[in-house]
C-alpha cells in the first residue's frame, strides 16, 4: 500500500471515527506530511513511490534524526514520535502491517518547565486598561475586553473561546457551555466582571459587528450549517472570531506585563488555574473547570503554587 494513501485513510479515521480535535488532526497531518516527504526523498534513487513496506523503523529513525539535526525542539520531536506510534497502531489494527513499525521508537523527554503565571496585580492592571479602551465605545475594544475577561474568568482554551455559541452564554446562571477536546461538553462558570463585559459587548458591539458582515454575506453563496449569527464572538468584519486574532490581542496586552515567557492565550488559562488553587479551590474542581481528562494534567498548577511559595519565602524570611 502507498504511504500517502494510508496517511489519508488514517487522518480521515481520526477525524470522523475517533472524533479527535481539529488541532490534533492538524498536528498529525503536519508530521505525517513531513515524514512522507522525507521517505519519498530517501527512495528517490529507486524511482519508486514510498510504500508502507519501504517505510519501516529504520526510515522512521532517520527521519527523527534529520529533524533533530534541523534544531527542532524536544517537544516537537516527541510529538513526531507520538504521531508515528499512533499511525503505526492504526495500521496494525487495520491489518495493513503485521505489527506496529513505530513500537520501538523512543521519544526524547521534553524539558520540564512551569507555565507562565501572571500576578493578580498584573492581571488587574491589564483588564483595567482593556476596560478603559472599551469605555470609549468602539465595538472591537468592547469585544476585546469581553474576550480578555472571559479568558481569565473561565480559563478557556483559545479554540473553546472561539467556538462558543451565542446561546451557550447563560446570563442568569453566569456560565458558558464549552465544547472542549474530544468534543466533550462542559459548563464553566463566569465571574461577574466577565459577565458584565460580555453583556455590554452583546448589547452594544455584536450587532454592529454582525451588520458589517451582512453585505458581504448577501453577495456570497451560503452553505447550510453554522453561521456568524451562531457565534458568540465575532471578528471585526462580522465573521466568526479567529484564533489568530485572539493570539495577537493577548500578545499585545502581555507586552506591557513584566517578565518573560509565552505570550499566548494559554497564559490566562495557567494564571486562572493557579490563582484558584492559591485561593483554596479543590484540585478536582479546577480539573473539572479546565476540562482535563487526567488529574495529573491539573497537578502542574500545584507545582506552580509551591514554586511561588518557595520564591517568596527565600525573599521574605530572614533565615531563608
């Protein structure tokens, strides 16, 4: 069987049968496309197309070595190994190969690093700046203020925030209905400041943004399914809000915050989880709010809290 054909079948299976998230499918597609190009290059002298039989563990190891020589991070290399293992498991299950060819691959351990967490005062200053801009009444600033408040209030992933539906926001219960990884649904609480910011956005900004896109929509053939009218957050031209817009917004806001580290929306998720634990929230409550399948994923935030305690102790205690 041709390698390219098997890859296409695998990607269709993980998307349609297994219900993997779009982000996971995209990562699989990127890694396997790179592997297929490499494998085909290795077989160029033989003037033949790459097949499953010609792409065994030796070719896989050579691909991983080539990626390492390109200077890719350990995390990226580990993801590549995980992709090949998942692909190999599927091939074996479908009986396209007698055994998983990637079973003996070993992934490099990525460095253990704690997530970036903002202080409560820095978060407060950032949200106050966003509120001042929103007070001027510009619809994009009103939307941005609501987005930032919600990211911190509910610790959403950026894909979850951009996927929120209009009817999923409950004003009376102060909650949002979220579709997380693996298409799992959960209801997440929203704080009062975020609720107020969203309500003002819905009242004053969203109708303006939606109207901006109506003329373009009228001239464009529409396909059945979800439209901008279903989305909670809209882009500046009236379409659904894209993740790249949220990344740019958060990166711009974090430029004014002291300290280094990642500057994406996940920083708000890390920060909210850590602040909740610092405030006495139960670990399993935080796990449910974040939508983690495993408690181990949530426990990293207890390490963040411990690190902060140790750092403050060393600075403040006279006999530290």
